[in-house]
C-alpha cells in the first residue's frame, strides 16, 4: 500500500499500529494529496495494486469529493486527505498512543 502511495506521490505518509491500542483494525495508513484529483489518483493506485494481489476493499468513503477518502481493507484502514482536512482532523494526534512504523522509502 505504501509503495502504491509513493508511486502517486502521496505526502507525509504515516503508518500507525493501532491494533496495539484499539481493536477496530491492525494498521492505519494516513497520507495527503494536493487536490481532489491527486487524492483520487492515490486511492485508485492503492485499489488497483491490491486488486492485482487478490485483495479487495470492503468499503470506500469520500471518493467522489476527494477531500478525505477512507478505504477499509478490514485489518488496514487508509485515509487520504487534502492537507487542510488532515490538519483539521489530526488523526495522528487522535491515535498518538499507537506505535508509528518506520517507513523505508525509495529515497532512503
């Protein structure tokens, strides 16, 4: 999922191990896109990549507007925000007790 996000230039991607603090899912991935077209492109890439791996999401919310897209893969929740909504809702702060996974990016 993170590679799909990176392929579409998602910004400030964070992966939280929320299963350590809440049983709703094991992981939450949070990223940002610049404009609704960008957030939808990120969502499309995630869904396409995972479908190729044989995984389908159970629900997508917010795709049409593209301001905050939530994709539910059961054990993994993906949130793709416009920067102003990410700042407003502050999911990283809400889940601050969840351990943050160290991401290995293509740059390093």
